[in-house]
C-alpha cells in the first residue's frame, strides 16, 4: 500500500474524517479531527469514496487529547476519545444543524448540545464477546469494528460502570477455569457467545448466551457472581443460530431477578433483559425535563414506538389518556405495569396499550384534533406508511425523538407541508462517539 498525505476538511455524521485527493474520490479516515494534516493508506476503494487507515497525525488539532482507553483504535467503539469533550459537543451540534438544513430544509436555531454529566462510565447496557486472546487464553472483550471473528481484550472499558468491569473480569477468569471454548463463527462450533450486562453501578443483571442448551454450564460460569455486590440476578440465552441477535430468544433465569427498575424523573420503570431503554439515564432525565416544559395539555397523548412506556408515562399527567403503540407484546405488557406503578403521579389519566406495527394499527384510530404525538423510531426513521398518515396532520403537536438526525431530517422534510418546526434540542446520549440524540418539536400549520 502506498502512503499518502492530506488535510482533513470535514467530518461525516458517522465520525469519519474527509480527506480530498486530487486524483480520485475523497478518502474517509477514522480517529481524525477537522483540519489535521495526516498520513494514511487506502485500504478499500468504492466508486465514489475510498476508505483509509490512519498512519500518523503530522499536524494535530488543538482539540486532540490523549485517549483514556488502552485499546483505542483497535476496539470497535468510542471513535472520538481523541477529541476533547467540549469539541465533541460542538461538532455534534453542527451535525444536527447541517442535516436539518441540507436534508430537512429547516432553518431553525440549533442550541448547544445538552452535555452528559459524565462523559465516561455512562452506559447502562453492554454486550461483551467471548474469544481467544493473543496468548491463547479466553478473553471477554469487544470485536474490532467490522470484524466479528476476532475479540479484543481490554483492561478497562471507560464508558461502562466499574461494576460491569468487575463482572467481566470474574466471568473471564471462570471461563478460563472451566475450559469450554468460545464460539467460532466460521466453524459454527464452541460454547460461549456473548455476555450481556444491564443496570447501574449499584444494581445489575448478567446473562450469557451459549450455543448449546446447557443451563448447568451457564450456572457454572455465572455462579461466582453471587459474591459480587450489586449483581441481583443471572440468566442465559440458548442461541443455536449463526448470528448473535438475542431479540428472538427467551431469557432463562438462573438465580435472582432478571428485572431491573430504573428511576428517571422520579418515575420508576421496570424493564426485562431485552427491553429497549435509553442507555444514558442522566440524559434520559434531561430529555424528559425538556419535554415536560413543552408538551401541552391534550385529550390524548399518543406514544408511538412506545416500548415499555418511558416517554408516555413520563408525560402522562399532560393528558386525559395515554395510548401506547408497540409491535412487541411483551413491551406493551411491561408498559401497562409501568403505567400502574406510577399511577399516583397522574390519578385522572387512563392508559391503552395497542400491539402491532404502527402502519397497521394506526389507520383504525380516530385521533381527537388537539392530541399530542410522540415518536421515537429506530435509526431508520419513520415507516413510510406511518409518514403518509402523519402527513394528514392528526396531531396539534408532534415531538420527534431521534438517535439519527439524518433520517429525522428526511422525515421532517416529508412533513413540511403539514408541520412547522418550533424548536429542536440535541442531547449527548453517547459521549466519545459520533452518536447524538435530537428532539424536534413540530406544530401543525393553521
């Protein structure tokens, strides 16, 4: 490979540096900051863009700092540890502003990003992988980005609570003692696949996925965790598939409880091992506070893509009725429990949980004219069928929460004939990465 040199002129929304070449497409590089002079080699070529590997930074940005992680640049996460946190926030603010302008055609003031109280140790969920280390011993760590065959051992992960790392080290030691091999994705053989930890520094649940239905092996691996403070329960998944997805699997309890209770904005939410919840509880509370200051009173509050009810329940006192729609029956049942758990905050509000894909459930619903809607879709944004229905303007106010501002901007552009954007606010749910959560407040025209 031929080494080349260039200056980083911009960053993509995925956090990659853009280097222009005079004789070819632009090159995208990880671990660089705008205006740095860098040396690199091109490793992958596509028609319109090439991808490179950073060799050296010859002229560093004043915003460059020393990464805290010992495997920064090797592990698949935390691409921005080399960037000061203050600069991360400003770059993310610009991301949101540019995507709203260029994609959404929305020219609204984008305020400073609401920072995370701590840019470290903030994640309440992590999935570690089992693999072989360079020394031939079992390691519990992370895959390099885009490489699901190797696993990188890590001394200390800097974005999870220290209690999670204590669990990981205990499981790694026990796996080595038991001698059963990690799962090999190419040969489809071996035992240990992934280690899932959810919770906080004070309380967590731990589950292992393994390729065979052997609860005795799972119990032998996780029993030592009973001695660790804060571990309130363990379980396992039997995953015989060729992929690591857990969403279609049932968690089997070994001991203790696999249910967690999070308190956010004084309200309590019970979640199961696979239920979706915001990974940064401090920022989740800030998000709720922002919404509470703006969501008006309404006859009905619709919580679309509602999950276990986090947003609808947090704002339930603003409406006479909360209608939650979610495709997963287990999540809707959990939402019902969570609504009842917090009923004393909104004694006059009723709840209805509807199960099914939004695009199928929504057409049969008659929406009162002054109702409020909240949408919190996955990264791909709103389903086209739902977007078509929303263009009919059923809500007086629509609050759009998104972890991917590009698809949010695309959807806002599609709704522009019906809704004006009153205000937006980014929240830094994912420090040390290019990820950003953005909330847009849309008001029906006329």
